[in-house]
């Protein structure tokens, strides 16, 4: 691989957020499938718990509008279409770095979501799976087409930060967070200037299985704050 001689701060920032938003879309789709299953099985309040956890506001009067809103509602900042729009906003600025075929794996899901929203098509499992497949194809295309070390590393930093953030919010098992944090440490060795050392050091001290298992809301909020300040691109 080669290392870029020039990567502007604005492009580095866009790479970081592209990494974050692509991972957010992928995890939102996974979590929404679980949420919709529970709602269909008779737990209509599940969407409220999902929104409260991800940081959204309950604004839908019935189950049908909930399902549509969490996927197709532009006005909802935590909907899938909003996250894909943010992916695209960053990706179009990075066409030269990520290559046009890779950009296509962002623009195809965006077009599908826009068309379904315009035509009033209710989200279904097939649509969610297609979107998931495109997110996976995006990362496969990065592996296949992007040879620049810094581009790949900064994208991965964003992906890992978002992965840890979402796993903390939704109380996933500690081992998943531990593995992602170790991978983040390897990225730090490759791109040390991208990190806030103080935040990373505090995260390292806090991220033990005992502290994570016993930690309450204050502990979790501190983790999320540190994650939000761990990168200084």
C-alpha cells in the first residue's frame, strides 16, 4: 500500500465521519430488524425504547408510522435515510479517495430510500436486508479499490468509534467493545496524530469487564463523552 502525501484536514474529517455513518447505518438496520420483530410480536412500546437509546424523540402516533418513520422520515435525525444522507454528504467529497464504484454503494441505498419514501412504500425486511448488503459491499469495495494507508485507517477509526458508541448505548456484551477498542489501538499506532491521548487513556482505564458490568448511567455517559472526544481530526 501507499501512504498519501497530502490529505487535507477537511478530507480527513470527512473520511472519519463517512466511517462513522456507514457503521451507524449498518447497526441501525440490525437494531431496527430486532425492534420491528418485537413490535410485530406485540410490544408496541419497543420503538420508544429504541429511540430513547439512540437519542431520538418519540413522534409517531401508531405502529405503521413508527416503522416508516424510523426508515424513511427525513425529519427524523436518527432515521436510516437521514444517516444514509450524511454518508452521501461525506462520500461525494471523497470520490477521488474512495473511487466511484465505492461511492455507488452509498448512492444506491440512498436512491432506494428516496424512491420508497416518495412512493409511500412501507419498509419491509427485504428492503432492510438489501440496504445491509450494500453497506457490507461498501466496505468490501474499500478493501478492493482503496490502497492508501491513511484513507483506510481514518475510515476504520470512524467505523470503530461508532461501533463502540452504539454497543455501549445498547448494552452489548463487553467482549464486543473490548475487541473493537483493541482494534482502535492498532489504528492509533498507525495514525497517532488523529487521537486525543488523554481521552484514550481514560477510556483504557474505564473499559474493564468489571467496571462495564457494574457501571450505571453516569459511567455509560462518561464513556460516550470520551468516545465523542477521542478523535481530533
